[in-house]
C-alpha cells in the first residue's frame, strides 16, 4: 500500500495526495479513493481548486472525514451522509 497525505488548514482548505479516483463531488460531500482506502469528506460549499493526477485541493468548510475499506464504500457513503447531517 502506497502512502497518502492530508493537510487541512483552518477547516477551509484541504490538500490530499495519493488520490486514485474521484467517485463523486458535490458541494456537501466529496468521495474519493486514495492509495489506502475510500474516503468521504463532508462539508459545506466544497469546491475543487486543483485536481491533478494523484492530488486534490479542496476549499470550503470541512466538517469531517470518514475512511472505509474500498469494498465498503457504498456503506461508508450512507453512513457519512447520516453522521454529518
């Protein structure tokens, strides 16, 4: 498993490396697959400032994140939506 890195600045800017695939991107929920696992990012007014091979930069209000294994990504998305209402 390759590594990935997440850096959050004042809950308003997030940098993520180790990105493999963007599953969905909505203003309140971004779902991605990293080199490690599936990651759901919950927030408000989330917007991709930079999306390049292996890297994603988001702006907006970041409220939380939830990891799940790649096999359980649908279940994780449903849980994330309920947890972060």
